[in-house]
C-alpha cells in the first residue's frame, strides 16, 4: 500500500499514453452558386476514446477528463472545481482522486485525460484514503466558521447571524422568515428561553453578548399578524395528538410543508405546559393566544375535549392519514392501547434522531417520550419529528437530519477579536431585560453583531465536499492561519484565513488583465492570497470580482450581504 503522503506527493502526474488520434474537423463545402441553400458536408471517421469506469463502459470526446466521463455515466466524484464559472480546474486539491487501474496509480479526475482502454475505479480504500488525507490538509488551513457560534448554541438552531443582518437592514419580513424557519413561536421563546445562544455569542468576551433573545421577541411581537409562507397542498394528511409546545410545533412545520393537519387536544384549550407560564405571569395571555392562532390560521383543524384512546380510538385517528405525531404529554401504557407502539421507562420509545416509533408512520415527541421542562426543547423535538415525518413521505424512510460539516473557529487572539469588532458598531449591550425592543433599538442591537457566519455557508463547495466525504483523521497545525478581513471593496469581502490556496482567483485576475490583481504572498504555512504591494481589494478586483467570487470554493471571497451577484 502506498503511504498517504506519497500518494499526495505523486498524484499530480500526467496520465500515461498520448493522443495519437486527432479528431478531424468537419469540412464544409459551399457551392459556388450563391443562390443555392444546399451545403455538402463531408465527415471523416471519428474515433472516440472508450474507457471503463467502475466496470461501466463509456465513450467520450478526445481530450475529455475522467471527471467528464464519470459525469456522462452519472457517477458522482467529489470535486471543488466550479463548473460554469469560466475557471478551468486545477489538480491541486486532490479531492477528486480516483484510481487509474491501467497505470496502477492515483490521479486527479478533474485533470486526468482519458485514453483508449483506460480503466478507472472511483471508490475503494486507496481512493478514500487519498481523498480523506487531501481534505484533512485543506481543513487544517481553513480558519473560519461555517455557522455562527450563536446558532450552535440555540436548541432550535435559529440563524442569529442572518436575523441580525436583516434587522440591521430594516428588513422585518426576511428577519421573520429566518425565525419561522426554525421557531414557530418567537414571541414565546423571546420571553421564556434561557438564551443559551447568548452564552456562545462571540461578542460576549468583549462587552456583552448581542441580545439575541430580545431580537427574536421583537420579531415575534412585530409579526403577530403575519402568516408564514406555506407550500401548495401536498394531498397528505397528518394527525397530531396534543396541543402543547411539541404538538403545535410539529403541526406548524407540517402545515408549512403543505400537509393537512388535524390536532386532537384532550382539554378545552391549546397550550399545554405553556399555560402554566401564563398563570405565573411570565407570559401574557394575549401573546400566547396570538402565537397559537398562527397554527390555526395556517390551516390546522383543532379538535378540543377529545382524548386519544378514550374519546376517539387510535385506529380512528390513524385511519385515512399518512402520519401521526403523538405529543400529548406524559401518557400511560393503558392510554396507548391500540396505537401499537413500544414503550420505554419514561414514555413512548423512539429513535433519538428521528423520533419515529416502532409503528411505521407514527412519531412521538415532548413529554410523551420523556419529561421535558423547557418549552424550547419541546419545540425542537416537535420540529424534528415533523422533519422526519416529511422525509418519510418524500423518500420512503424517516432518515435522520443530514449532518453538515461545520468549521469552528476557536482560540481567537486579541487582534482577531478586534478584527471582528471593527465590523460591528461600538457600544455595550442594551440593558433591557423585561421590556421588549422598539424598531430602532432592535436595529441598534443588531448592529452589534460580529457577523461570524460564513457568507457562503449555503453554497460553499468545500463545505459540501467535507459533508459528503469521510475524513478519517484531521490534521492539526501548531499555528492556524490568522483571521483577517479586507472590506475595502464595495461589494466583496476577502477573508484570507478561509483560503485553501487553490489559486483560481490569482489566475483569473491575471487573465483578465487586472492592474493589481491577487497574488500568493509569503511562504510555507504563512502563504496567503491577497492584493500585492499592500493594496486593497477594491483596487485588486476592478473587472473580475464576479468571476473570482464564483470560482472560489470557500468563503474566502464572497459577496457582502445584500450585494448583487452579477456585479463585476
């Protein structure tokens, strides 16, 4: 077995053989008679290289790469290349490593030209180890966050970075969309949640965390009459048993996905454990009613004074419906007779990732599974149960949520923290606790946000590959790249620490004739990509900004929030 390091050192090689057969161009003879519309086309014989990929034969054009040939067969090979960006692939990242069995070596699929009779294997231990080693090295030199620390700290994974960004811009509609994507009741959590997101906020170490909980509360209060978007009716039907936080959360997310939902509640009022918060004065009755009404307005049918297993049988609840979500609080085995699910010591037994029970199509969440005292965790479980249920409808299996690679930036120096702070407003945290924000106060507090999340977190090619290719062992560098920001360009930001040194932007600026352009600066691990001679990004990217942003496989070059992606 070839050692991984040797593979990486020897991988950038030209494939064996030469192309002896040159494709001959079609000759077009134009008749001398100009009035004639006929043309005589003479084509000579064209021989297309034929190769074998994973045991499947394919013919491709002369000069095609292994990556081209695999695409023709529908075989997926991980790559950081940017199809359609106008940037030719570079075989420097080695993420697309495949095995050329004819030559008995590992080659980069994006650069290896096919030859007649070639045999290629796109999987197997040697291929996987080469890709894993390549990605481990790239990740070691990638200094940046995919998601903001506040989002990791939130049980509902609300994108606090995006929320603050839209509130800074005065875009309440988009801010509400960000919140409703994860949290159906922001006016409730904005009053009841213990704000674990603020404990992980990066600004906390400077002069106090951003008041994310009050920002969510502001959005909830300001959107009390706003109806979140809903997908067209899917024709699917679901029953939710229990109108507490877990059940209402499940109903909300199912409704937004176009599912017809009926909620059965054994009491005469929705709210479940949230009603206790109303009683002890932590939650105004009007706020609770407005939040719950959102579920009804979305289209849920709420059936009160109806206890499952007593007033209506479980089979009747399930009949004619595609899904059932049980979220009726603590429930005894006797009450579950007829549902056909397995119970555990604390409640209904479920898969911990999908909340699926032993009966297909039946899910359970909240205190029906185990006692839950915090409403925010019940909301999360209801959402996850709905997500898995929707996956069952769409894909035939209640698969766990896809886990995405999430780069974490840790060990910030004082200089790096100052670099983040320079991008936000100056001033301490708003001292308000019980009272909510006004519009101006919310915008001012949002401007304190460091904007830690990557601007390319959804389309980042590096993140997609890291999420799909197993990395056996992560390389740890004694010193990671420094965190810096070049905000001098009006539309684009450069974060050199996120750069993986692919060199595409350097080549693009050179080919487009940029007077300053971008260049590799420094040596070894200290190498960075930046404008040379101490110039700024505005001077470096005068005509090639859009092309460079599109070609960058990470968030090292990205559009600033709200900037059009078709700008030069």
